C-alpha cells in the first residue's frame, strides 16, 4: 500500500508542476 501512495504523491507533484508551468507561461505572455 505504501508504494501506491508514494507513486500517487509523485504523480500529483508532476501534475502540480505542469499546472504551475502552464500558469507561468500564461503570465509571461501577458507581461510581454
């Protein structure tokens, strides 16, 4: 069960990073 939670947390972190990157890209475009 522990490895399932770990893998779930890892995927969650990746999703958060992807969302943050998309947000930063949008803000950068607005700034320029």
